[in-house]
């Protein structure tokens, strides 16, 4: 293992094959192994979580036992504690996720407010930004599904597609601004430009 910086890996007991670089990176790790934490406080609270890659200031800072996560960017996956198999790339992507698993958030603030929602794919700045517990959603495009909170089983593709949707489920919106005013409607199919 390689520890470089102040307080990094200072509580490590039997954890092996770890690389912690910067102040407080992996500070509370005890038995977690095969982790790479690069950046100020990256993976700071990790104790037994293994096979994680946290790169960026406070990326995965609150992860304790979550495994197989990849967080890249300032505050990416910041609140994650036990969530597993997540990929958050971009500033504040998946920032509030705690236990949600199997999520892929790519872009600044993508899935930022997600807490326990799982099996979501959000690609683009602000895509699924306010999703909290919604599951099985696919939002592709800048601000696609931005206001979605608890709804699941939606597919929004395009700039602002499904922008105002909050609890509407089983919707398919394809094209720029398609379904952008839908809030609670279900089982809709909108196809536009």
C-alpha cells in the first residue's frame, strides 16, 4: 500500500493494496482493501469498503462499507455510506447518494440529490438532479428529468426532456423539450425533434 499526505490511512490495520494520496484520504480505513483515494478527504470515512476508486476533493468522503464504487470529481458521491456498484463522474454527481446502488451518473450535478434510488442512468449536466428515491430511470441530455423526485421507470432522451416530471412514471420522452411540462402524468410516449 502507498499512503502519502497528512493523516491518510492512519487507522489502517489489515487493509491491503490501498493507495491514499492527500490529506485525510482514507483516514479511517481499517480493513478495506484494493482502494484508490486521491484528493483532500477522498474516502476519509471508509472503514471496510473495498474495491473503490475516489478521485477528487471529498469524493466518497462519507463512504464506510460501500464496495465497487467509482467517484470522480469534486464532491462526487460525497454522502455515499453503503451504496454499492455506483459510478459518479462530474462535480457533485451523486453527491447526496447514501445507500442507492447500481447507479451511473455522468455530468455536473447529475443525480446530485439521489439518496436511495437505484438502477438509474443519468447522463448530462443536471440530468436527474432532484431524483431522490426514483428507480429504474434513464435520463440522457442536459437537464433531462431534472425535477424527477420519486418516479421510476422513465426514459427521457434529449435536452430538457421530462424536465418538470416529478412523480410521473412509465413515460418515454424522446427529443428536445419533449414532455418538458409533464409533472405527474403516467404512461405517456412523446416523440419530438
